[in-house]
C-alpha cells in the first residue's frame, strides 16, 4: 500500500512537490484554504477583464521547461508562450529606457544613454551567464542542509562574489544613474536591496537580458492551470475551501492534519503555506523557530496592488512598465531601514492586454499597478486611496494622458489581504530576502528538526523567493521526502 502525503497549500511549490511525489508512487492530497488553487498566483475575472493577482513576470523559461520535461511533457502541451519585445520600459524623470528582446538591442539602448557602456554591459552579462549556469545547475539544486553544499570547484573560484554586492559591482563599471538603476532592478525579485545582495546574484541580470521576458497567453495563471492538470493526471487529490487548523503529531512524528474539525491521517505532511504560519499549527515545543527568530529576519517587501479595468486602450505604455522617476535608494530605505509608507514611491504598471488581447474586452485595457512597501505597515482604505492618487497623478503626467475617468473596475490588495488570504508573515508579498546571511543553508529548513516526517517548501525556505525557485523548492523537498519515507 502506498504511503500518503498531505500537502498544505496549492501554490507553485506545493503543486511542484505534489507532482513529483505522485510520480514516485505516493498517494498525495492537497488541502487549500481558498476556493481556487494557485496560492499567491491566483487569478480573477471581472466584467471581461482577466487579472493575475500575484506574479506577472515570466523569467527563466528553462526552469519551467525542465519541470514539465521531468514528466515527459512540454510547456506547449499546456500553454502558448510568447517572448515580449520590448520586454519592458523604464520611465525616468526626463526620458524612457526600452529593454528589447535581445542583448544587441539592449546594448544599443545603453550606448544611447552612455557611450561606451555596451562594452561593459557585454562583459557584465557574460559573467552573469556563467553565474547563472552555476546557480541553476549546481547551487540551487542543493537542499540547504549543510554549508558544504556551497563548496564546489566553481563556487570556490567565485567565493569573493558572495562578499561583494550587486550594487558595488554595477557601480564600478556604470556611472549613469539610469543604467545603474536598470542593472540593479532584477535583484529586487530576490527581495533585498542591491547593496545587501551578493554579486553572485548577477545571474538575475542574465535571466533578464540573456533569456528575456515571456508571457503565457491567458496570463500567469495558465502555469498554475497546467500544473493543476498535471497533478490530477498523476492522481493527486485537490481539496479547496479546506483551511488546515492543526498539524497533528504522535510521539514527535507528524501523522496528519485537522481540517474543519476532522482528523485526516497521513504518513508525512508537507506545508507550502507561509512557514511562520505553518509552525503556528504545531504545539509551541514542536516549533523550530521562535518569534524572535522571525522578527530578526530581513523580509522581502509587501505590496499595495490595484487591479483596474479601463474602457479604452492606454497610450505610451508596453506590457511591463517601471516608473523610476523618484529616488530609488530613498524608497529602498523606507522599505528596509526605516519601515514606513514611502513619500515618493517607485511603482510598476502591467498591461497584459497590450500583448494578449484575451486579457481584456475589445478596445479595453487590463491594468495592474504595484507599489512595493515594507511588510507589517498599517493598512486601511484611506491610505490605499491616498496612494492610488499619488500613483495615478504621476502615471497620467508621465504618459501624457487622462485615464481616471475611464475606469470601469478597480480593486485593491495590500498588507491586510496578504495576511487574510495567505496567512503571510507581516503581510509580506515575496517571502524572505536573499541576503548573504539568508542564503542556502542559512534559510529555514525544508525538513523539520523537531517533528519527524514534517516538511516545508516555498519562498521562505530553499532556494528563495520567485516563481522559478518555487518550482525548484518543490522538487528539492520531494527528493527529501522520498529519501526519508522510502
């Protein structure tokens, strides 16, 4: 008789692990608190508009390809993938910088801003490509159980890159502040300031400039839908509207969960829910990490999000748009050093219907606006309205158009929603930052040290925040479970 694994949550990492475990012959059942699968990558539709609620950037297509190929599938079996050109635009105070779909196009843009910079850019991206190969094929495939996992011939040759920062490396070669901001931007996906992120993580720049930015037709939820379908094909049971109230144990061994007052037995439990919340489902003496531990950690930002349906096409924008017309470093300090609502926030605007007509009714536009903020901030409707006005004033001025009167639909999502919908620690949006002291074996563990047959996956554990790392996290923890139970 096959052993049963219960998986808490249905985000990318949970679905990934469930597929691998089902393929290995385990009986797998997912329990999701919300009414649809996907975790933070859920989607909703309103008046013909389609909104991805969370992740909106499709980077590192090779990671998705590897995941599906492990099941003798291809991404094209489930969704259509298109490379975006331009990948995105950055709006500064006095001009715009366009990132094309090839390094040659990006070099031309860098030359326009700073003559001679393309030479340095090619060198920087070449080094980033090598780091990408090491990171993806060597480092991130380790389960974070020991510091020795980081010791390989390749990492030994680059040990200095773990003690230098992205910010320091970029500023050595590039003097124009616009180019500096452009090259520091990708590591924000790791949830930390460029000045606190090891320079080895320049592999994110290769993911950006080397591999490009893609879009699954129908939105990012198509990936969740694909993984959901794959999981069902493999025999995974999926239960929605099923919030887990407790992880149960006998003599220090996990033996199931409680859902709606009912005990559900299992040979092992894997939680892809927020790590801090997951441990709150245990007795205090069974938790690995104290409240002090969590308070002392550097968390990635939370976000204030606005989902808007416009009754007209929006001018002067592309699919992805970054508004860096204010002080990048000041906003970063207001997130990490002195947590507070930012005075002049940077923001991101996503219009997927520019590239994908299926995302909005004909002649209309689907808009997604995001302001990164510190986790744990006070959140109320008055503040949301205040920041909506700040963003829209700047958006209308910079793109030279009026759009407020063309809104058919508006919905917001912020700290209180991250807490309520996802049990997210302090309402963070992206997990724990990948700083030097929160990398690899220094992150919360995939396997509990106090409860046997209890495991964790997702953005607070190995390898870190982001959609591709979540897929990898699912694979890593499934390997650990197989070794422990077989």
